């Protein structure tokens, strides 16, 4: 009898455990099968410098991003098919202070803690390279709006995209433009070129692009000097003295905005003269022209976008940007950032979901056919980087900036300054 009671007790306990386990399993199944909390918006991380040495370009890129977000949200947001409704974009912004370690940490925070569907930003090669290790780690799409060095896109990353064409193409286009002046009889063949390159992968790419064109077109130019410099240096006098001693005809530097201002001020103070001068993708910025006055006249720049491109969408963007910020775009900075938001929105809508893998997969194939950028089509290559053409602009007296190359987009003629013509 006692044995029967013990068996009954064990059977009761076992049955009780079974019921409890079954209940827990049913509860877990119900939880797993239930839909996630309803999304009220689409969070997008934005990491750009608003302080530090890259603050101005960072500000302009942020303005481009925020204008695009505003325009999308004013129309109700992005339609997400899985939810059968439109959701607004929500910017999750961090200022990286122009600091590499901070930029990487903030990218990690946005991807791991803020549950963003994508991150935009990474202005400059240094900051972009710091951020670029995070997207694959956290499987979150990252679109850099301000980094163009090929080193970022040649590492096999699967979650990295960029709305700037490669810097070696910038160098190649710069030399191609100079070659067109030779062909037009504005420059003599065989001129000597001096290069001053920022000590980054960006500088390496720029120099390689120039040298590649020169090697392919024998007799046009000869590089007689090439040396790198550290970004943010307060004194370029030693470098400039070497450039002066090289007795080159053309001076081509790859510099960021603040380095361009500092270097060219010291160039002028040193009494230097060259037939033509370029500071890479810098030249028409209002800060430089205010700081240096007519000393910036006839400097030319290869840039990713110009407000004078003859496209209807560019005219609309310039007007919208002016209404949004109270001024016209300063050089190229806001346009690739604006288009980054637009191409991300198109990818989200095509994916029909907020699943990051699905969004990434759509970014790989999406084509933005009314892009602001030269050629009007934004499409990411196999490595995640676009390959749109560059344009060349030249500063003219009276604060004018003309688009001078390529010819089919130009609104002005390239000028070799009268005092330097050979």
C-alpha cells in the first residue's frame, strides 16, 4: 500500500512537471509567434563631425541628410510593405568631433545599441576607415557620404557602401583635364608637375591616379616632385620650399579644407607661382575664398558634384537647400549625403521590410536614376562604391566658380592666368 502511494506521488509530480513544461512551451511558442512591437519610425544613424577640424564639411553633409529626411517625411515617410503603412525616418545623430576612435565607437553604439537600420556618415578617409570595420561586425548597412579611398572598399566588406567615386579617379580626371588644356593649346606639352599628398590612403590614391594618366599619355607631363604631409599641420613651409626648389610648372596638392587654407596662405607668403594650382577636391569653398581673397582665383578642383550641373533635379535641390539652410550649397559636400538618404529610402521601400539583410541586398542592386551626381545615375559597384564621373571647377575673379570640365557639362572656359601663360 505504501509502495502504491509512493508510485502515485511520483506519478503526480511527473504529471505536474509535464503540465508545467507544456504550459511554458506553449507560452514561449505564443511569444515567438506574436508580432514584434509595432514600429513607429525608421531609425537611421548619422555620424559626422560638427566639431574639430572637419566641422564645416560635416555640417554641410548633415544638412544634406536632414533635407532629404525632411522631404521624405513631409510626404508621409517610406512605405514598408510588411507593415502595410508608411513610416517616417528618424535621425539618430552623433558628433564624432573629427576623432577616429570616437567615430568608430559611435558607429558601434548606433549599430549595437540604437537598433538603427543603417548608418550614414564617415566624413574623410581617416574617419571613414575607423567606422568601416563595424558594419560587417554588426551586420548593419553603412553608407559613407564622405570617404572615397579605395582601401575601404577593397577589403571584401559585405555591408559597406559609399556615395563618393574613388579618389584615384579624382587624380586621373585632374590629369585628364590638364591634358585637355594641352590639346586645346592653352598649355605646352612637357610641363613639370609637383605633387604634395596627404599622408593617408586618400593621398596615395590621388597621386596614383595622376601618375597613371601621365604614364598612359607620354610626353604630356613629367612628375618632378612628390612628397606626403601630415593632415592638420600648422606649418607647411618646409614642404613648400621643396616644391619651390623643384621648379615645377604645375602644383597639385591633395588637401582637406583647413590644410588647403593654411598651405595656400603660406604658399602666397612664400612668393610662389605656378602656371596652374589645385588642392585636389578643395578650391571653391566660401571659407577659403573669404580667408584668402583673390589669392584663390584660378585655383581649380576636381569635385564629386557641382551646383551648376545642368540637371533639373540639381536646380530643385539648390533651391530647396537654400530655403532649408538660408544659403546655397558650398562646394560638393551636401549632395552625396542627400543622395545617400534617397538611395537608402529606395532600398527600404523595395525590400518591403526593416530587416537589415534585406535592405543590404537591395542596396547592392538599386539604381537611383534621378541622382544629383554627374551622370544622373547612382549605382553601387560590386565593392559597394559608386563610380560616377568627376567634374572640374575653377575659381574666377569676383567670387565666380565655373564648371570647366567635361565640356558637355561646362558653363565656362578653363583659364590659364594671363601672368603665367607660356
